[in-house]
């Protein structure tokens, strides 16, 4: 018998991985689901539109990173925050309290070696049967892709940033 919950992965180098996950977040909330978000890279200084929406809807949200690695002044602290974010996420996956968890930018925690891929696979495998999960970020490891029920790869065809246009409120954040 298949699990009652699903694992979805939004990966690739194109725009829209987190945006698609937050679409699922909104849909789940509209269905009366208990939803949680754990962000692995973004820091609290980001005032994102999706966070404002989640706060308005009463969706639990944890922004546990300290920003992008290229902005870090202490990579050891950045790695420690990534590991802490995984501990928070792992507890939530196992708790049985959620119908949906979004693990935003979790692939970077694996790619940078902050959290072993096998630990994430084990956490996903041992999750509560009711908990659907959406993982986002570039370069999802093959082990996570294999475990997932649905994998979408966003491919960049063209991006405004390549022409020097910076992130815009309401579009990127």
C-alpha cells in the first residue's frame, strides 16, 4: 500500500522552485492542512512576500539560515545554522503534527556538506505517514530524487538578472 503522503522536489537552475512550493503551501492551507515552513538559507533580514502571507494565514514559519554563503562572514556559523535547521526540520517531519512541510533550500545544506544526504533521506523515510514534504533548491542529490514521488526541474532559459535587473518585490520576494 502506498504512503498517504508525498515527497515533492523542486530543483534546477531556473527561477520558481520556492515559488512553486509556496503555491503548494497556499493550496494546503486552503484545504485546512497544518502547514510548516523551514528555510535553510534565507535569514530573518529577508522580508519576503510569502512570509508576510504565511504570517497572515497563521502558517508556522522558521527562517533559520544566515543568508547566502557568498555573503557569510563566518562559514562555520553558516554551517551550524544549516545543521540546526535540519534538526528542527527532522523533528517536525517525525512529529505527526503537519500535513505539509516545506523545506526551502534544503538541497544547499546537503550540497555544502552541512547535513549528510543519508540523514535527509532517513528523515524523509521516517517521517509521519500524514506529512507531505516539498524540498527546494538547486542540485538535488540523486538519493533524494530517487526517494521523491514527484521531481520538477526548473531550467533557466532567460533571467532578468543576467541583464543587470536586480530582484524585485512581488516577483522574487
